[in-house]
């Protein structure tokens, strides 16, 4: 969604990072514990801001936008094995600019770009959620992104285009017992969320992102959560956002929903929560019909009620854990619940990201589905972080 990613990365490494991530002699000779703060201290005024609707050109706009400070490529999905067992997956790549563009010399490992990535697999039957995080500098082939042909990578974790316009890709990521190797193919045209792709985060002009993606992709391949890999298939979702500013003053975090319904429709909805208990007026979403046509949903078109909560035994953070989501204008009345409650991501920043199931009605008739939900600002306010 929305301002989906925090920007403080705490890491133990043998590299001491300079402002442009340039190597020095001390980097090579003395291991150090380094803390890379990618939020406070950077001057957002040096970067472009999302202020107007723009045309999107594929596959170029699937690639990086180095004039903006923050960017992510986000894949999630619900998969089923041949024996009916259910899995959820997340593979997300983040780019954070320390300065716009790249240094003019472009030599060696010198770069203005930091990449980090999260991989997670939920095994519903085993009631397990396993995750991993990697990061690297965007130089020397270690990490990066391009538009033509579309690709994003961080070491061995990769997204590679299988079709010229980037609407079909292969995802590959492995970390210990975790394996994701999937072929994804968009089943609907590109969706431009918000106002034709311009997605406001507060009332402040320019406090917005460019937000595009595919709301339903077929997924087929192999997955492993703890032992041998096995064939899986199902549905996936892709979001791509780039921006420089995110949460407005007084905001603490967001709740984001990506739901795929069995009637062929998809629903994206986000709400940005404020510290006074309210919700930003620019919150809202997109409803995509079976043919791929979209309807923008303002905040007052959606009713979201929390029905249950779950507290993490590791962090003590308490998250919403079941919801009633209604869109009266579409006669939609949905119950959304995690396949398992414990899907907290305890990475460099703590958030909840998990596979969910959907049940309810459309115009009084039963309707089911599945999707993903992301919850931030519950372990720690995101204000001043992103």
C-alpha cells in the first residue's frame, strides 16, 4: 500500500557504510556493527514528489524511479498444493535513495541506492509463518532494478520478466529451508490506483505516491516452507509504488487489504490511522471488476470494523485480527480473517503481513475469496520513520 515500508534498517555487517555506500580500507579490515538510518537526516527536498497524474509506459515504469526517494515491488499470493494444503507467500523488494540518481563516476560499489527485501511463507496446515530479510547496496551487481527488460534483484532473490511488457514474470528466492520459484502471469490489465495512479497519503500537496500494479495474476511453480519443495498454484497480487513523502503529521500507521473474490473481482482498500484515533480522509481503495474495469472507492464508501485482536508473544504488539468490511454501494458485506494469527514480520522494522480468507455476501448471495493484509504502526508508530 500506501506508505508501506519503514526506513530504519539495523544490521550487523563487515561493511561500515558511508553516505553513498562507498567502500573504504577500514571496511575491508575491521568488522563493525553498523546502523543505517534511511529516514531522518535525509533531505526529501532533493527528491521529486508525486504531484500530478502521469502516463505510465511499460515496461519502463516497472523499473526504478531514482529521482524519488522510496520505491517497492511487492508480490503476495495464496497458493494450494495438489493435496489441498494452503500456503501464503510474500516477496517484496525495497529501494531507498540516499540521494537522487547515481553518483556521476558510477565506479565500483559506490551508489546512492540501498535495496532490501523480505521473503515470507505461511503454511496454513502447519500453522507456521517463516520469514527472512536481506539487504545490499545497489551496485556491483549485488542489487538493483531495471525496466527494459523488467527485473528486480538482490543477490539470489530475483524477479525477471517473461513478457516484453512485464506482465509475466518469474520469482525466485531461497533462504535456508524457504524456497519460492513461481511463474506469474497477469490475468487483467494494469491497474492505476487512486486518481489514475496518483495515490494521496494526506491532504498536503505532493504527499502521495505513484501506485500501479496487477490485482490478479495466475501463479504456478514450487514452494518450500520447511522441507522439500512441492508443486503449487493459485493467485498472486503485484503492487509497485514510488514516492518521496508518505505519512502526514499525526499519522501513526496504516491497514491495507488486497482481496481476490471468487466472483472475479478484486478489492484494494487502505486506511491511514491517526494518533487521535481518526482516519486520514484520503484513505480509500479500488474495486476491479471481472473485466478489469476499475472504480475508485473514497473512504466514506467503505466501512471497516475490527472484530477480534491478536497479541504477538514476541513483541507484545496487538494487531486487529478479524474484520467486517462493507461496501454498501456494491452490496458487499465481507468477513476477513487470517488463515493463522501469527504472521508478524520481525525484520528491521516490525509489522504484520499475512494471508487471509474472505467470506460473506454480495447482494445477499454467498461469496468467498482470499488475499493479504498489512498492518503497520502497532509495534511502533511509523511517524518520523518514513
